[in-house]
C-alpha cells in the first residue's frame, strides 16, 4: 500500500460485505434465498445471533451452536494463519 486511502479501500471491501450479510442491520428471514445461504456461510452471522439471544432473548440458532461455529472458525483460521506465516518465513 502506498497510502492510507488504498488500505482503507481494501479494509472496506473485506469488512462491509460480511457485515451486511450478518443480519445485524436487517432480519435475514425476509431476505432472498441466495442471501440467506450466503449469510449461513458467514461466521459473523453466528456472532450476531448469539448477541441477539443474550440481549433480546430471541435467536435463529441455539447459543451452543453459535459458539460451536465461532470456535470452529477461530481454530481453522488460526491454523491457516500459522501455516501461511510458516510459508512466508521460509
């Protein structure tokens, strides 16, 4: 990156689509099927769902399922990052 504007553009490109597909801004129950399917692949959806359960008492999934998905994503991305760092160092 040559300047901060380029970095901000990349971050916005990576952060906003998952945020919009997480169900934080609008209920996913009324969304078209392709958007609902994409949201199920988004780990942020399960974080939003867990917070919705804790704060509002309603959710689409159980808290255990939300935490299991988030934990699995955390472990998978941690191992992937460690492997990528090993490759970069070599």
